[in-house]
């Protein structure tokens, strides 16, 4: 295995459209949402027994409902360079977009790769506000995902793909945070993905490592999309070889 464990080293901070203040890490990110069985649990609006009864035990409700009449864009912010390749980062956005469109969660989406030119302008300057980035590509809503970790191994030897993100939705016109709700205790929704350990297999060649990263990226994209539509609750952790379709 050629990749070292991903460490939470000091680096850039997630963007915010709010006045400067101390942001806290989502305290449940490390232990709250493990594997895809719990990927789409609501972060602030606790659903009671009535909702559980209607949906059934095998259904997970959307954590937030996007406005179908507004154009959205997925912004995967990896200024801390947690994701090893640009292709894997683009895979997250692309997979999320395709899932949202397939489920008709939104009527139209702007390709996340169109944000690259916008973000490139700020390379040597102050990071743009999320709403400004969205407006620059003509989006009404930004699904913003800050990457905290993206790793193929925890110890440099065991193949155990994991990723963690912090997610929110910003209205570009008002700069308001729609999700989590403005009154929510936490400013972010934690999202953690963990694929099961594969005994006896560790990606070694460049091709195997690239494929492993793409596999994880696809699952991250699906997990991100599932925050915004009702879906079946997986009974077990996903296998890397499974097809991560909505």
C-alpha cells in the first residue's frame, strides 16, 4: 500500500457565508455515522415514532428536501488535499449529481466540475463565500461538502477505505444556510463512509490504488446524494465490488 494514513493536520478551514466565528468540528463525525447503514440520518430534526411507522424500519427519510424548482451545484471543497486525485474528487460530485437527477430530487443541476475555473481564481487570494461560488456558475443552491478525510488505510497496511465530510446547503440569493437549519446547534451535517475491510487484499499497483480511490469516491457521492431523498436502509455495510447506485 503506497498511501499513508490521512491525518487531521492543521490546514485551511471550511468556507462560511456567516460572520466570522469559531466553528466546531461535528462532534459525532468520528463515531456517529458509521458505514452506509447510517449515512443519511437527519442532523437536527429528530423524527419521531410516527414518521418511523409511516416509512417503515427499512426506509431512511431525507435529511433535507431540496427545492425542485431551484438549480443546484455540488461543491466538494478539498483545499486541504485529503483526496489524492482530482479524478476522485470529480467522481464524488458527478455521482451525487447523477443520483439526484435520477431520483428527480431537483429539476436541473450544474456540473460540479464547472466550479474549477471559479475556485482557481482565488488560489492566491481570500477564499470566496460559498454563495458567491454558486452564483458565479448560475446556481441557486450549493450543496457544500468539506472533506475532512479520505483514506484507503488507517495504519498504512490494512485496506480499510474511509471518508468523512461536513455538509451544508446554502441559498445563493440570500446566503442563508438552509441545511442544517439556521437554528440548529451544529452548523454542519457530519457524513462518514466506511467500506468493509478486505482480508488478504491491499492495493499495490498504481492501477489498483486508482480503482480503490474511485470506488470510495463513488460511495461518497451516493452517500452525499442520499441525504436528500428517501432511500432503503442498507442491512449491511456495502462491499467495494457492489454497484453503488441509488
